C-alpha cells in the first residue's frame, strides 16, 4: 500500500548528532543533500532544550518540505506536531504512538537485523522499518551488525520502505540502496559535513 509518505521515505535520512545543534549548519546540509527526512535525536535529559531544539528543527523542515521525525519521544512529537516518531525496541508500542499521534503520523521502527520484527511492525501499521548497523558505526560502535543480505531478503517480503542505518556514508550508501534500502540514514557523515 503506497501512501504519500512512502514515496518520500527515500534518499538521505538525516539524524541529528548527539550534541548541541548548529541549526545553520543543519540547514546547509538539508539544502545541499536534498534531505527528505530529518530525525531529531538528542539524548539530553533537559526537556526545555529538547523542546527548543525540536521546535527550531520543525520550522526548518517546514521551510524546506522535509519530513520531521522525533526519536523515541511521542509526547514531544505530539507537542510540536512533528510528522512522526521513530521507535526502538525499548520504546512505546506502535499502537500507543498511533493512538497519540493519529492516522497520518509516520511511525518508524528499528528492526536491527530481525526480519520477523520487521514483519510484525508492518502488520501493526508501521510506516517504515530500519535495519542496521549495516557498516561499523561511529555513533553506536556496539550496535549489532546487520548484513546487506538481510536487507535484500526483507525487501522481497515487506511492502513498506526500508531505511538502512549504521556507518553509512557517501562512499558506501550505494551498497545499501542496491541491497534494497529506500533511504539511508546518516549521522556522522553529515556531522562531518557541517564542520567543514
């Protein structure tokens, strides 16, 4: 079932680095690489900082027609009317997110290297699934690895977009796309770009 969102879950899916944000640098990256989705991920306990940063990013995404996803935090996504939320294995359920955020919200789910998890997520109404780490990751060096073969197998049985994550950069992104990913998530590769 191709939704309007499905077509937009493609290309580079940017994830914010886990430190204070440089909004101008992020805007440059959005423009330069035609970023289709941006996920806000900042593991700070300071709720006010998170709200302020998320609000600034939301404005940026509206300006550039980029989908804005919040990592983990359904309440924050609801407060600032983000486009959706990304859930990991220890986060809330897809049903909880759907109930709070509504039918049009984008709900993504981390599936690591587990096709069964991805099938279950699809059956529960997820809008995309993420597999990884596809390559050694600087931001999550201990993350379980997911082979490109798993992505290729998943592509044959899933009807929803697949996002590849983990160690993806401009040199290896094509391998992930060739394996069956619709979009590739980048954190460090883009963070390096903002520091140039």
